[in-house]
């Protein structure tokens, strides 16, 4: 990559992934700017969920998989960044909450201690800010030592997100983050995503194209491992440049 543009937070160049010599992703190129919500859409199994795992190095490492191409975080090749540091800067939220069997407080403090924050005052401050950012502070400020089993599914997912935000990432990856939520909680979480883009860049594997239309600035459409089209959400939905994209948007392929 040539001279680094400071508006760009992530750049993906010629990314290819094969499994048993069959393409999972092929020739993916994307440039992602700061404070954007990017939605990844496409039929099930066509590669959109693989991309986030490549970005923060959660991809399988067995011999059947091969990955090539380059990913740059703020101009720095991610393969040169230690894994722990990379995952601090690029957090990952999964489709189902994966909380530790600890208190609300300790779920967030755990990651902070791993990056060297052990002072109680600093921990308290970071935890408060993280919970405020996911709109849980007012509810749980006097129950921080409570077990996470007290939380409903939406609160659990928000706490998982707070755990990521406490580490002050540059990018948040979300793999179908509303999958386990009811319709009301789903709507609330989508609103939270839109608020968080003021501080972060967010890449979401969308549950469906309707969700992508509601929350994203840009959409990437994947089909059979290829990034068919990537652009402004409004343009993708109203004036797609590729026939495959139009067929997906209109429901002829799903």
C-alpha cells in the first residue's frame, strides 16, 4: 500500500482464503473509512462471516486453510501486529453472548487487567464509561458484583459489547449481533450501533438485507466467496451496478 490516507482505518488488498484448495473468499478488496458502519450481506455460507475472522485473526489455523493477501490497520500490516494488541484494537462481538462466569464488573475488568490496567480507580473509571456507552450504567451501577445470569439476552449482549469498548478499539466487528434478540431488543441494539459509529468504525455481518439497509453507510455483497459489489448503501439498494447484486436485493437469490 502506498501513502497512508488518515481517513482510512482499514484496507484489505487481494484477500483470498481457500479450504482444501476450494475458495472461501477470493480477491476481496475493500477500503473502510473511520466512523462508518459497513454491513456485509449475501446468501448463507458465501463468505461474509469469514471476512471478520480474517481481520482480527480468528481464522482457523489448520493446514486445510490457506490465506493470502494483505490487511492494513491505519497503514500498518496486521500480520506485523501481535495478536493480543490486534484484538485490543479490533474487537469482535459474536451472535450469541459469551460472558465469563463472573460478575458484571469482573467481566469487563478481566480484559483491562490483561492489557495492564490494574489500578482500582482506573478500572472503575473505564468500566463506568464502557457501561455508559452501552446504556447499562444506570441500571447496574449499584449491582456491579451481581452475576451475569441476572441479565436478559439484550443486556448480556450489551455487556459483551461493553467488554470490547473498555479496551478502546478502533474497529468493532459484529457477527449477526442481534441474532438472539427479540424484535424490540433488536431495534434497540440497531439504534445503539448507529450511536456508536460517532466513536468507532463498525463492520457488521448483517442478519438480512433489511437490517443492512437500516444501519449501514456502506454495504458489501458477497456471493460464492467473491465480493460482488461494495459501495454506499443507498446506491447498492437503488442502483446496483451488478446483476447479481440486483438479484439479491430483489429476492431472486437469497
